[in-house]
């Protein structure tokens, strides 16, 4: 979602087993070396504006502590890279994902 007056970008998602993320950031016109638009959003348990809400089971056993995503859009291509940090049974786990979509 895009809020043009404040240049705020928002991304909301639900992760199975009771985790909801509202990530956000401010777009200031960033471009990569190819002139494509770069958009970044983030959320964490401690951020007052961009939050992670979880079921009691997930809070106790597999808590999502942060989420960040970077998207690069333009020239017939969308690329994304995202990282989710989790505390699972007293251990920290980093889950990363990335992909490129190309218009054909």
C-alpha cells in the first residue's frame, strides 16, 4: 500500500499458525544502478508503528521478532529479498528468501 502524502509504504501479511505483520517504511525516491525503484519495509516486536502480532502459542514457542523486505521494481522485473528473524525454543533462527520475477 502507498500513502502519497507521507510517502509511506506498507506491507501486511499473515504467516500460518497465527502471526500477522504490518511492515512499513518511507520511500524517498531510491533507485538502483539500473534506475529501478527500491522499496524497503520493516517490522519488529519493539517498533511502536510497524508491529508483529502473534498468537499466545507462537509467542511462547516460535516468536517472530523482526521482518524486513527490500523490493526492486522496473525494466520488466521485480526482485525481492526478505528476512524473518525467529526465536524458536530459546534459539535464534534467520529465515531468508529472495526471488526475481521477469515479465515475458
